[in-house]
């Protein structure tokens, strides 16, 4: 995989090339929005076609399904998410606020200098919850539904949103389609990830599944994102925290509802508690996929 590069790097390179070619500063908003839709269609078509042909070729071979599953595995950010989040907890414990700010800057887009220690911890837990949904559950779900092509197309849409789906002068119109489609394809996974966190809390004596469920029902729909509120609210309720709320991006404070009605004073121990829930939610997801795979094998 290292020799050919991570598939997201190839997808990102394609998106960057189309951004340079089609996103003209002199064009009006309507033309830039149409150009963004065209770019997104090109990315989806190319990525989907390549992934479909690869999978179709592999399944003809002995153990081809195993090979296809191996190719799909880099689309799921299970391990890397855990590593990056744990790094923030270690930084807070060993280097204090300055080290924590440097570590959290690698996983969130908000201004790290505006965060105190509790803010660093909350930002980390919010990132863990949100990325559990769109970095783990969503690619697993779309791969289960659409095979290698389904997972690859989802990752292409998600990568496009992360690269051009921003409300900046250059990308507000061009990235409009990418942002909206990303919201749509992440909708089922966000709800599923909340349920997985609630289930994980039920298996964790130090967490509360009831409070996780209540937080989702009460707060999730009020988040400024149509999807991020569900896993964030579940995590907040399970851990007895209050997450989200106003945040600072590029020196500008962005208002948002709070998720959960617990404590705002989070720390490294809370990050580790969130990681414990994340690991258990992962195990539940793996078990569900294993049961589904077994059912498909038995029926075939």
C-alpha cells in the first residue's frame, strides 16, 4: 500500500486538479456552483468505475473476496483515529496545555490558542465522536451496501467535502454540492454511530447508556451540523459531559448548541474514557459486520 500510496491521496490529487481547472475566480456564483457539481460527478464516476472494475476482477479469483476486503480496509480510519486522539491525552498529561494545543491542532480545525485545557479535551472528544461516524461507521456501512465501489465513492465524497466543502470565498459555491452530498451520505451512519455509542455505554460500568440516549433525543437535532450532533450528543451523555457550544475558527466565534448537560471541565482522563467507549463501539460494529458476512455466506 505504501508503494502505491493511500487511495485518499489519489482521490485528493484528482479533486485538487479539478479545483484548479474548473474553479475560476472570474466566474459568477452560479457557474462556480455548476462547475463544482461537474467536478464532483467526475470524481464519483472515476473512483466508482475503478473500484467496481477492481472488485469485479478480484472476485473471479480464488480468495478474491478477501483481496477486495483488503483493498477496502484503508478506507476505514479505525486505528489512525485512535492513535491521534490518544496522542492528545498523552500530550496533556506529559506536556501540559501547550503540548495539548499542538496535538489537538492535528485533528481539529478550530483555533488551538483559543482553547484552555478543558477546551482541548472537549475538542478532542468531539472529533473522536464525529470521526467515528464519518471515518469508521460510514465507510463500513457503504462498503457493506455497495462493495468496494460503495466504500470508495463514499470516501471520495467525504474527501471532496473536506477539501472544497468550506464556506470560503473560493469554495462556498464550488464546494456547495460536495458539502450537501456529504451531509446526505453521512446521515444514516451518524444515527447508527450514536446507537453504537449508546450500546457501548451499556457495556461500560463507568458510562451511562440512559443519559447517552437522552442527550441524543434532546440535543442532537440542535447541532449546527445535521449529522455531527448525534455521535457527539451520545458521547457527551455517556460520559456526563457537555460538548460542542460556541467555538473559534480563524479568529471568528461560531455559535452552536451544547450536546449533553454534564460537566464542561473535561481533561485527559475524559479523553481516555471516550477512547474506551470508542473501542467498545468498534467491537460492536465488527460483530455486526461479522454476523452480516456469515449470513451472506450461508445464503450463497
